[in-house]
C-alpha cells in the first residue's frame, strides 16, 4: 500500500536539483490519519514542509520488540565462497550496493551544512563529528548515508546528488511505533517500511523480493540492523504494487531473524455516494460551562470565529484544492473525496476559526458526503485534506476538528499548552484553535457537556494540539 515515506523517496529519485528537508516523524504522524484522507501541506515559503516529533529518547540495544514480524522460520541462507545463497529458493541474490569510498568525516561534512538553520534540531541536536555513520553507499555522483546522533535518539537519512541534499530525520522511538498502514493489514514497523532498520538484534544480512524481479536483492547492512538498498531510483518506486513484496533478515550464521511478506489487503467496501453526513444534534446551551468542573479553574477562552468571509475562504483554498485533485486515489483509497469535484460556491463553510488572515476552516461538499479541511497561514501557507463520511454517517474526532457527539452542547479539550479549553462549536462541528501546519499531535482528553452543563462524554483522542 502506498505510503508517504516511499513518496518522499520518489521525490529524492527525481532529477530536479531542488533540495527537500522533511521529518519522517511527521510522515508517520500524518499516516495515522484515516485511509480515506490524503493531505497536501505547503509552508509559507512555498516549499513542502512537515514538522512533528513523536518524541522520546529510546536506547535500542535491548528494546527491540517483535511487533509486525512473522515468526522466524527455519529457512535461512548459506554463505558459499563469499556469496549468499537463499536456502528457500536456491537463488544467489543481486549484490548489495557498494560501500561509499567517502570517509565518514567527508560524509558528515557533505551532509551536515545542509540542515536548515530554522530547524529545531539545529540548536538542540546539531550534526557534527560526534554523529556516527552507520551505512554509506554511492558513487562519485550520488550518496546515501544513514547517521545516528551521539545518544542514538535520532536517525538521519542523507541523500545527495548534483549538489542537492535531501534530509529525513526520525526519532528512534518512532521507528518502532505502529506503522500507518497497520489498519489495512500491513504489519511492518516504520523502520522496515522506510527501508531503514530491521527490528532485531544481530542482523548481518538482509534480502528483499522486489516486484517483477525474479531474484532477490541483498542490502548493504551497517551496525544495529540499519540497512539500505542504495540510492533510490525511479525504477525502485512502485506504481500499483509495493516495490518490495517481502523482506528477510539473517544473522552471521545464516539463521533467519525477521520476515515480512506483502499480502493484498482486504479493502473496505466503499459506502457509496448515497451515504450522507448525519447532522449532529446540538441542543442550545442553558447553563454554560465556564470553569473546569474538576478543578474549578476558568477554562481557556473559546477560539474566535474567523472574520474571513466564506467566499474568501473558498477562493484561497482553491490553490491546495487543485493540488489535491491533481493526484489520483491510491490502492484502497476512497474515491469519494475526488469525485466530489472542485471547490465552488456550492461548498458550504460549516466551521471557521482564526485571527486576521490565518484561518482553519471546514467545508461540506454539495453532495453532503465529503468534507474539506483547509488551514491557511501567512497569506501563502496552507494545509489541506478531504475526508469522506463513513458508512455510519458520522465522522467522530479528526486530528484537526471534530463532529459534535449527539446530545453534547459544550466541549472542553484539555490542551497541553493552554490547559482545558472551551471548543468553538458551529453547525454540529467543533475545533479547539488554529490547527494544521505543524501537526503537534498529542493524545488529549475531550469532555462533552449537555445543555445543562452535565458531563455526558469523556474520551481521549489524538489531535493537533499546536
């Protein structure tokens, strides 16, 4: 199934000379969104940017879990005359990519200066001579290197060609988190999905079955299970099926330590255009909740209704909307968000908050089965996505907005920075402030109160808490 990590590698394989700076932590966070959602994000400098940290420093020497792995089988490999032979197939895999002739110091020198000065990592964890190069491959024109910071809390992937350098950084804790595709049956960890690290100790050999290739490829393996199949080329990025359909790892003696095999997911049935959004039943407030019932402290102020007109929101959101519609649904992705057509005056703005020109807004399609969420900042920055209503007719709570549960008239969101905040409710939807852009995802408590101020809803949800 398609994922954002592979899309970024596709960009790296492109022959353009435009550098790309991104965070795989953010990709994983974005991947937690529903499989019905694709997202377009552009920063105020008009360059693709996503910034989110899953957080946590995890030493990996004794914390590998077995999540996402199949039981290691008895099948292994045989090392004969310096070559690997796959016992299961009898094939000798394609040779691993060559080790780069650049010294580790040269790799660090080439990669480190490119990290953007505005990156929060620059001050708190700058790339310098203390970093360790765990794998490096390439020729005089191309380089791919994996680096770890001194305390091994961060892994960086540096790809360079023709003077252009691409940076991807991830926290080691994020490498072992749930992979975004797990809900659709993909049991890889993010580390394996991104072709970065095998979640096992003592890995010496890694083999992978690439689509439409009869013979497996052998990876270049570094320390701590880090590996690479080389600088990504367009031919390695799949179109309609995974580039890698299976991956296996072995110790120095040829014993299998890890195995993953692609199986076609059972895709959910499209509910069809006849399923409409069920309007939330929001009773008028009679007793307003102004203080946290548990602490007695005043609630943080409700975010303001944006003064930006609905017409202006639709106009400004057309840029990301057009970018969104230029793509096509991926395997298993709901087609209804694309079938809803371009933004037009028939799309109703049902929720909007913000100050000045900054606004987060939710729009409902003319067919009343798709919503578009649009976050606008700084005049040129935007974050945008669409979502089709589930078969139940209800959305629940999204990362950036929510649909009010039936019977709830007031909502309090416990935000880490501002504390319990009274949400803005409009037309059966609610929002707790400007969302999008940074995707500071947190698991927060959301409480709902009825018209009389009695608590009737209490649950935790992952939301953008920026």
